[in-house]
């Protein structure tokens, strides 16, 4: 690698060629009427210098295979002016080219060695203060910077959700560190602005503000005109957002430091004053390519690359400092080289810092697990407060359906903790498509139970932001099939935040999803969806699947307690076909109803199954709609002299391994009854778990077909049925 990168050499030559002028008082205004002083420019220049030299040393570390993920901020250092316009108590969700912003904000909070922070991330050291080396992210709780990975635009719905939740959290007692008039800032690139997640989030912000709801959110689009190698059409960002009704638009060139400072301050002040969203179009350039491995000359002409050098924000700030006699060219160069030396010395030091050692160290930040604290939260209740809030207690109502039990459990949580909120499509006035949330809005008010716009990404983004604001959100996704267009909000955002922040940030939430098959009269693959593969393998995410009303109430308590105590992301998968089911074996037997369990009944620990029966010939392992089918089959088999026990998994992640093995070994024969698809379904995990743990008995599985679910009676051709279960059970017991 050459001693100097081309942009490095260009800066040195360009500054050396500047006309020498004697400096004056750096506190003086640089131009009449400008809010910027020499001190402002010096602070800006220092952050930009640090960011540039971090990029340069990252490339050297990468070439020596001592550094990783050297995507840089060069050309985007003007975002330091945005940080200067905001407060450290303004939450920031940042673009991955935000080195200037990070260093400028760190300079606002005494005691932070921001250069070292970033370098520790570049070398993936366990000493790195935000992710402990798990990923190179910009973040620090003391700086109000919430770490974001590089998934395109996935953080925008969270930013909208946080902006929305701030004022509600203040009313509801949410505990957060943001200021009372905080502004949320969210930055992203021009290429990301075209992603459906970005357009949906901006639409959601405007939709919310249009209704008079506070939305103090500053969108910062850092427009360098290119996404990796794909060009953004000239003028596209301005054409798309400059005239967007309800969105105040600001624009500035990144290579004009004085105006960057002024316009950034104007934009931040406007949002803080009006509590409405604004869009800051920050025109930048991208220097040194997309990332360390990117060969920019393969898709950009040399003259085009060199032309961007003249728009270098670092060079622009240097020129401004010299022009306004704050520094001489020689002083600029001296500061530049001093920063190079400082960063290089830090780089030499951090290379030897320890890395994460072993899988346990890597995984310990995925999700905390404190079962005793969760148990205490799940069962603790103030009886007088509860009776005052509910009136008639649900355990005094008599047997309930699954839908009723969930409704009563939601009411219990809303009474118990004013930070709990329930929201989603149709959940408020209508009470949900199936009436599960009926009456909650009337009882608890529109601040805590509210309808959202019809966008699952925004629903989950609201939950992500609400958790950061100190609330305990319970969002609803109306149908399981509707989750899939927003699944990255769980995969890329919710499930990763604790991991990439070393447990310093969490996403407490309980996502209720109506799903699975067997719904009569309202079918088709969108309303009968048995695909759970997108949820099964998300590290740390709890996947609950209650079947019976009493289990549902207790499991929901556990999920809310886990969200509250451990910051866990819980998915509560509710079988639509069982919502209003009353009977099990024959019409009128009411055997699928159950009394509401009082808090003295305890809770259902995460990863604990429920066994029905004690037969010694066969264990049926199932969940969801499979439970009533298996119980009916078991009753018929008992009449034929076959003793069956049915194990309801209840938790699909983590699986109840201990209970599963105990029940399997009790009979030596296991039939997994899985209503999901043969490929990617639950039975794959159950069978693998049994085999991995040494089960050597007879083993079989029955599943639904690898098919989408059609309308009407045709659904019965691809969904698992009782005849198939019974035949497989008989075959297994004859072995």
C-alpha cells in the first residue's frame, strides 16, 4: 500500500498551496451574520480530522489483516455539523458513514475517547465499548447513539417509533434518558432512501404528524449520488422530498462548512420547536470507494473520482479556517499530521487488545435469561389495585375461550403496569378482527390502546421505538402471513440490538400474531398460514404457541414479564381456529373452555411443556391446533387399548428440551404431530433435538404438506388431519 492514499495526498497538496494569512481571534464570527465562529469551525475540523484518519488507518489495518469491516466515512464528514446542531440527549440512529457525527457528539460529553472506541471496533476487540467487538457500529449509551448495523434503511421504522413514543412515555411513566424536548435524528444514504422500508417509515411519520401527534424526527439523507456501484439519478432526492407535503425540507452542500453548521442548526431547531418531521438533504461525496474491498475504478471514470476531491468536506473546512484567518495553512497541516500520529499510535495499541474468546462470550449478549426475576414479575400483583382496575375479576367469570383468556390477560397487564401499550391494525375501536382486544380501548384509553396504519413495518417499528422509550409494547400483527413483509424488523433490528450493544440496549416487546391453519369460512393462504420458518431461528427470540385458554393467559404473563425484566423479544403465536372453540370431543361438551388462572396459580416458565395423560405406549408431541387433534386421536386409541400421553410443547423457541426428553423416554415411542409444513416446520427441530440428546426409541412425524393453503375444502388436502395422525400412531405402536 502506498504511503498516502490519493485523497490524503490531495489534501496535503491543496492545503500547502493555500495563501498564508495571519490568524485572528478564533472566537470571532467568520462572516457577518453567521452563527459560526472560528471555534465552531475548529471543533468541526477536529471531528472531521479524526474521522478521516480513522478511515485511513482502517485501510492499513485491513491490508495487514488486523482490521475488519473498513467501510468508511470519508466524504461524509459534514455530518459532524449535524451532531453539533443537536444535544447529546437527542437520540441518534446513524448511517454507517457517521464517523464525523460520532466524534463530534463525543466531544460534547467529557471523558470519552471516541477515537479509541472506533478503533477497537475496527479490530473487533472485546474491549470495544458498544458491541464488544461483535460488529463495527457507531453507538454509545452515554452519547445517546443507538447502534445500527448496515441493513439498508431497517432502522428508520424504529426512529419513527421512538419519535412517536417519547411524549407517550413521559405521560405513562416510561423511563428513558432522552430530554423532555428531545429530537430523534436518523441518517441514511440516498440509495437507502429508495428502499421500501425507508419510504414506508417516512410515510408513517407524515401519517402520524398529519393527525396532530408529536413526531420530533429529523431525517438526514446523506446523498453521495451512488449506492455501491449504482448511481442515484441526478436530482432524485430533491425531486422526491423537497415538495413533500407535511415534511419540512432543508438542503445544504457538505463542502460548505459554515452553511452546514447553520442549516443543521436551523433544521434541528425547527423540529424541536414544532415537534414535526423534517428532512435534511445533506449533499456529500463518497471518497475511497464503498468499502475497503471495493475497486471503485471498475465502475467510475478516473476524472469523475478526482472531481469529487474538490468537494471533500475536510478540505473545505480547512480552506474556510485559512480564509477566515483562524488557522494558517501550516497550522492546518500540523493539526492534520498530529491527528494522524495520534490515531496511528492508538491503532498500534488496540491491535493487541483481547478479542471475544469462545462461543459463550459471543452469545452472552444475545438475550439475558433471569427466570427467577421473570417469575416474580409474572405472579406479582396488587390485589386491590387489580380489582379497582378490572372490576369483576376474570377468574370469577367461569370458563373462557382462548380469545377471552387472551383479552382478560391483556387487561390484567394494562392494569398492572401503565407502561404497557397495545396497538396494531383494528385493535382499538373494532377490538380486532376476532374480537380479542374488544373493550380494551374503551377501558384504558386511546393513549394505551390504539390503531395503527396498515403497515407491518411501522407497527413493529413503533414497538422497537417504544421499548427504547421505556414502554412495554404489545403490538399485534393481524395475520401470520402479514409478518413476512416486515420480518426484518424482527430479524435485523429487534433480535440483534442486544447482541450489537453488548446488552446495553434491549427491545422489550410481545408481538401477538394470529396465525396457523384450520380457520373455517375465511381461508386462503393469507388468513391460514402455517409457515413459522422465519421465526424459528432468530437467536434470543421467544416463540410462544398457546393452545388452551388457561395456558394462554399464563404464558402471556410470562412473555410480558420477560420483556419487562430481561428486555426479551417475544412472539405470541395465537391459533386463529381455536380462538372461539368451545368443544373438544363432541358438540356441547365445552371441554376446550378453561377457567382463568388467578395469579396465585403461578406462571408458565419459558421452555416448559404440558403433558396430557400418562399412557405408556406412545408419546404424541404437538402444539397449536395439533393439541386438540392429538387429544381426540388419543381418546380413540385408548379405546383400542393403546395408552397415549400428549405433550403440548407450548414454546417453540426455546423448545422445552427437558420435558420433551422426559415424555419421550417414558414411552420409548414418539410421534411428532406438526400442523406446519414438512420442510421448515417445527417437527424438524423436535426430531433433531431428540436424536441429538440420545433418544433411541421409535420415532415418526406427520406434518402438513409443503404447500400454500387454498380456499375452501381444498385446504383439507394439504393440512394435517386426524385420520393421518391416527394411522401413523397405530403403525408406530405396532413396531
